[in-house]
C-alpha cells in the first residue's frame, strides 16, 4: 500500500479549502431557505424589507445604467464558462501526470462551488421573497378576498370591457387594425418606470429605486419558450420580450418591475403591473393594463359560463377584437412545439418549487385580487 506522502497532504489541504468555501454557499443558502419558509415575519422583516431591500438598491444602481440586458449576456456566458471550466480541468488532468488526482478533484469541487454561489445568490435576490406576506396584506384588500359568484365575476368583466374599450379609443385612432405603439422600446420602458414610481406614492411598500426595464435582444427566441418577461435576481434586472404584440408590452414591463420590490408571486406581479398601468399618465400603458385584466377575468368567466363569456365578447370594440386576434395569431406559431412545452414545464416546475403550488396557473389568481379591488369600490 502506498504511503500518505506530502503531495497527498497538499491535495487534502486543497480539498479542505474548497470545502470551507462550500460552507459559505450551499449550507448557508439552505439555512436561509428553511428560516424564511418557516417564519413569515422573518421572511418579511429580515429578508424582504432588510437584506433584499439593501441588496436590490445596490444592484439596481450598479446594473441600471447599463443600456443592454446584463442578464441576457450572463445567461449565454454562464454555460460557456461552465463548459470551459470542465474542459480546462480535463486537459490539466491529462497533461499533469504527477498531479492528476489534484486536478481531477478540482473539477467537481469547482462545479459544486459555482452551484453553491448561484444558489445562495438566488436566495438573497429572490428565493426568500416567496415566503413574505401577500400583497393584499399591505394594500388593504385582504378583507375583501374570497370566492366570487359567477354574477360578481360577470359584473367585473363588464366594467373591465368598458374601460378597455375606452382606453383603446384613447390610445389608438385606428379602430379596426391591431394596435401599433407610437413609442420606442426605450420610451415605453421609461413610461413603465414612471408608472411604478407614481403607484408607489400611494402604496408605500412599493417605494424604492426603479431602473429602466431592459428589452431582450433575443426576444423572439423567448417567445419560443412562451416567455414574455424575466426577473433576473442575480442582477436585479427586469427583462421583457418586445417581440410580442405591442398592446401587451406595457403590462409586462410593469409586471417585471414589481419583482424588484420583492413581490415574486406571479398573480401579485400581474395585479401590481395592472395597477401601475391603469393609473399611469400613458394612454398606451392604461390600455395594456386593462387588456391584461380583461384577459384573465375573461378566461375565468369562460370557465364559469361560456354563455356569459360570449355575451361579454360581444361588447368588445373592433379594436380590442383585432388585438385579441393578433395575439392569438402570434402565439399560434409557437404553440405545441418542443421549446414551448419545455418552457412551460420549466416555468411550472420553478413556480411549484418556490411556494406557488399551482405552478403556471398561479398567474390566473390575479382575478382574486381584481375581485377584491372591485368589492372595495362598491
């Protein structure tokens, strides 16, 4: 049997150093996860309003001035970095006969460290916020939450249809063709930023610095995965697909910006985005917000009563109908493809892992908040 020599001690020392680094990543991330999950007060006051608030302020000021999506670059660069790290490790292992054990051990250890850093960073930038108090708790809508009747839902849909028709007429002069924005992607991004800032004046929990949301260069590729926007917790950037029909972009911009205030649940982000849009100074954003609400409320009504939905649909203006048709035609191209199903599955799994047990169906829970807001005004 070979003796344990000095070289072996050096290898063991190297491994121990790597393990010490792991103690600051995987274990710490796991502890943070369980602490936030087990105590909502800690998730809210220590993480959402404490650590995350400071972290988000720092990161948004660091990345907000960058004119392109840093997140998009990192999504492309990170897999390349990992592959390069593995290949480099294999080459060094083969070339260095006297240190093969050392270099062979470095490969899995470096991968573990990289994974631990990514996981810990995610927990700070998003993970703990899935366990904070719901938006209804801060907005005063909690007392109005509850199951709605079919008639109540129909009344809400009628109100939304009327407001959507009016907003469409104000935002676009052409009543028969699909909506086309008058603004550039950059201008719309600043309008969304202003809308969130305005909303935060009446809802203090939304106060904070809002950078300009970023347009994604490979937006059409995002559509293939059925993705309209992504909040990237490692850079605290709101990234939006700008290849989709114009009318829907404004709501997506505000939706993603709401994640920067730590509201990670998709129904809440939808509702906050809706509120920001319909209360904004931009006619285009107001239309986008009302359309978002009408889509979700209308879909829910269709589940309850197809007859009532047909009555509702007959109330839509020609412009609204044109936009619905354009949206259907756009997404039909990507429907039932391998990438679309993969994107849906990944998003569904991610949401279920992060305290949204109904997965992608959680987007539709926006209707519960719409009903609560409707009741509060009656």
